[in-house]
């Protein structure tokens, strides 16, 4: 696959029409079967998620923390593959894992001293590229980290706003 050829017209369009590069992704969640589960509609398909067993969930679907880590792993995986391909870096295999540490004492409100959310996240990239030079691998790491959207979002979080509405109060 020639990624440069594939992306050339996109890059040209975005240079000529910068507003065309501005996109909005959307995920809409709604209750599904029980208060412990939801269904999420995205442009890429439907995902079922549920509360983690550590907070009372049944353990039959991914929890939201799993989805966050999956997004990070997927983004890093695809970014690394695309960068390696675009730069002509020879590789046999690339595999990415994301791990995150949570303390459920905070999540369940058992302890106010324990924060809610991940305390640490690790991204583990394993590449089998015996023909790649150390310089190529260093460049691959730099560019993958630079262009991985989810990694950069977690490293430099955007402003998050919340808007509530109450359909029952609408006329």
C-alpha cells in the first residue's frame, strides 16, 4: 500500500481548504437492558459496554475503562503501522498493549482521598523489525507518539464541557 499516494489528495485539499480538515466525531450512549449496561452508537458501529465487575457489573462486556485503553491501543497500533509504511521502515509485526491502573475505592466513593479515574496508563509497543536501523526505529517512535491522536489527547487533555438537559421539563 502506498500511503503517500492515498493521503496526497487529502493533504492537498486540507492545505487549500483548512476548514475541510475540521471534523467532529460523535458517540451516543443509551441504557441497554439494565442500569449496568449501555449501547454506544458511533460512526464505526455499535458497542455494548457495562459496569466493571469491581463496581457491580456482570463482566460480560467491556467497561468504559477498557474502551479508553482500547482506543489508545488501537490508535497507537494504526499510527505506528501507517508511519512505518509511509517511511518505508521494514517490519514483520507491530503489537500495542495499553494498561491502566485504577483504585476502585475512589470510583465507589469508599474513600474521598482516592481519586476517581486512572492513576497511571502504560502504552507498550512491541515491534519485530530486524532489518530496521536504530535511527529508523527512533524516528518511528517519535512520529508515532507525535501523530497518535488518543495518546496526544491524554497527554494534553482538551477542555471538556458538560451540558445537561431534562426532557421532562420541555413543553
